C-alpha cells in the first residue's frame, strides 16, 4: 500500500516537535540562574542577567511556535488525506 499523501507533512511535524524538545532541554535555559555578579559581560550585572533572561524567554517562545507549526502541518496532512480518500471513493 502506498504511503498516505500527508505522510511527508507528518514527518516534518515530527521533526519540528523533536526540535522543540531539544530547545526545551537546552542548557541555555539555566543561564540566567547561573550568572552572577562575577560572570557578567556588559555594562552591569543586572543588564547581563536581563539579556540572558530575554534570550531564555525567546527560546521558550520559539519552541512554542515550532509546536504550533507542527500542529498546523498535521492538520494539513489530515485534510490532504481526507481529500485523497474522498476522491478515491468516487
């Protein structure tokens, strides 16, 4: 039996979910908590901490964006498969 037409989209969605999981597990999420006054770069320790926190939040948002893209791809795959099935049954 040939693969469903939506399988390439589902494969991309899985790859996006794996990427989001890697972002979630990144050690970069711990950087704001690890940075102290003796480990800063920039005008002030607080500015360094704020920059690290902003980068951490950006990674969290990016992982969520990637997950949403995976959901959209899976929905498109479902639609494609349904249209193909409807056309084949005619």
